[in-house]
């Protein structure tokens, strides 16, 4: 018999599959357009990406394959909050697709500036400098509510926050180095994760 927990597992599986599909589509599209390049950021960035990826994929797989092993970390959330988590995850995935579409060939999973890189200031970048991070935070918060598990939420949000806090400093320094005063002016007009009020 299909239970309410099966519904949440199915929702996580669908959203996770969509996430992987979006990322893979843009990775393949990018690979066809440009030759593979080496990351330019510090080695610590690659290590943090690895740790965050293990937390991300490991948490999803653990919830889907062996949820009983983390049942002790269950949050007593009302069902409507868990359903809201599904909705937040879906909205965040739509945001992620919008961000990838706006970035086009300028996107990279690594800290790097490519030959011919342009400063993207349209779409979600019109008012926010790092909307991809915003979309991913939304996804992790949504999945924390969906799974109703504080251990998974902590693993996802803490590792992503460590990666983001380290990466943004280097990313913005690289952008200032490449685009100079144009990027500084862009920074004045935009918020880091949310639009300026």
C-alpha cells in the first residue's frame, strides 16, 4: 500500500532527477560549445565541492534507499509544511533553469573565467549577482522540509554554506579583475542573493 512517506520519497526522487537533468543538459551543451578547461580557483574550492557533493548525493540516496537509518533525526513537521517543501523545491528548480538559461556559455561548475566570458546582467542577474546560489539554497531548504529530517538539512545547508562563503569571495574578485569598474557598478545596483530593496 502506498503511504504518505512514499509520496514524499517520490517527490524527492522526481525533483532530484530534474536537478540532475538540468545540470547534465547544460554541462553537455557547454562541452559541445567549448573545450574543457582547468579550474582556476584554489584547491580548497575543489575539496569543498567534493564534500558538498557527497552530502548532497549521499543525503538524497540515504533518504530514498535507507530512510530508517536516519529516522532518529526526524523533525515533527505538519504535513502542510512538508508539501510546502515540495513546492519550494519545484520553484527553486524553475529558478535554477532560468539561471542556467541566462548564463548560457558563461556557466561553469568551477571557479574560472573563460575566454570570451561576458558579464551577464539580464534575467535573474538583473537584480541579483548570485541567483544560482539563491536557487540552490531554496532547493536545500525545500528538501529539508520535504524530508522532515534535520540531519539531512544540516548536511545540505552547512556544506553548501561553507562552499558558498569561500567561493563568493574568490568569484567576485575574479569578476572585478576581469570586468573592473563595470562589475563594481553592477555590485552597487544588485544584491548578493536577493534583490536590493
